[in-house]
C-alpha cells in the first residue's frame, strides 16, 4: 500500500451495474417420498445497486458499511425453462486499500467484505422435464445466510470532494434453502455466486490531503561585522582599565569565532585642530593594536585606520569635547 498521505474523512458512495449469477446445483425434495433430485439451475443476467457510508484513513485504508441489492431472472432448471426471480439484499462490512498517491488521476484499490445476504426466490417454478415431469414446485420464500465479497476497482478524482469509480465484485453466499407453496417441497444447497460490474460515484466529506515537500534550506545570511567601542579620556591615547576590558572581550570574540579581519579605527572629538586630532586618533588606534598583540594576535592580523574628527559618533560643532567621539572602533569580519 502506498505510503503517500491521503485525505482523511467520511464519504458516501453509490453505484450500480451488471450482475451475472453463476449456475448452481439445487437439491429439490418433494413429498411423498422426499427423495432429493439435483437440478442444475441457471440465471439470466441482472442488475446490482450499492450504497455505502464509510471513512477514509490517511494511510490509504477505507472502512465502510454497505447495503447492496441484486436481482436476476431464473433461466433454466433441470433442463427446462424456468420462471421467477432471485433477489438478494446484502448488508456488508468492507475493508478496502487504495494504492498510488493521493494526487494520481487513476488510483487502483482492492478489498473485501463480509455480512448477511437475504436471498428471496419469487414465483420460481420450472417447466416439465424428464427430471420433473409435472414441473417443479412453486417457491416464494426468503432465506438469510452469510455473504462475502471480493472487490477490485479503479477510482478517478473529479474534484477534491467527488470521485468516480469502476469496480468488479465477486459475491457469494453459503447454501440457501427455500420452501415451496404449498408447503412440503424444499430447494436446498443453492450456492449463490455472481460476477458483478459497477460504476459509481463517491462523495468525500474531507479536506484535500496535504502533500508536503521538503523545502530548500534558505541561504545563510551574510555575516554581520561585530563592533567593539573603546573610549578614551580627553586628549589621551592610553587605554583605561575599563577600556582594557572591552579590548579583552573583543579578543575573546575573535578567537572563538575565527574572525579573519580585525580593523582598529581611531577617532577624536572636535576640540583642537584637524591635524592634531588626526594624529591623536592614529595614536589611539595604535594603542589598541598593541593591546591586541599582547593578547595573542599577530601584528599582520590587525589593520590600523584613523579618521580624526571625521565620522563622529555624535555630531557636534567645532571645539566640542564629546566623550563618545573619543574612541577606537574594533570591527571584525
């Protein structure tokens, strides 16, 4: 059975078609002797109707309760023409298995069922023959017995809620026994067997099965540079104790994450001349590089840059002592 997910939920199905009963050897007993006479009995082609309420499970299994009805005429009994009809009403519990994927246009299935069949012979009487020179008794009787069936079919989804199907069934019962009118004669050991072809429609009360596919993993996001800010006192390039802690954190991060590029960019506030501040920002960047080298980095791994008053963290006018602009930015990529 397919492992593909199917839509799960209840359904109703209705079908009908051709019923072709097989011949049967029937024992007929008549008083006064009660001796049994075997009479081969054949049937005309007839029809079958079926209706079922069921539930489809996600794994492709269906369970259902079915009511079916077959009718056909009797054709011949013991070599003579026969009148009357055979009508069988069946109540069945079925188990079916769907194959293929839920989105296929044609889905085969197989299954079977068991239940009870009520077989009725109406006005059944054979003509005169060497076996029955004065004809068979008249049978108008009903008999209930065990009924079973094997099922094979193809279904086609017309929409999410409607499927059509074409189906073959082989239906059989245990031996039936009928009493005649007037009482006294019996027809026994009748084994009802029939080939049946049906077409029908199934109404599904469910949502379509969700067919999931593995989505491609999204590309990893581009790396985001990590930045650490080291602040300095006014007009100073030495690293304070709290600033040294920032340098150490930056070094630990670079070692743990394997950063290939480390840039130390110096900055200054606007107090003082441009040339002086540019040189001051360079000294600050060189000081941070030296601190990183002491922490285990090679000088070639650190790029020193300096911007002076350019690119302030906080925009100010000229001559302003702004602590946040007195800094070195350690950027890692």
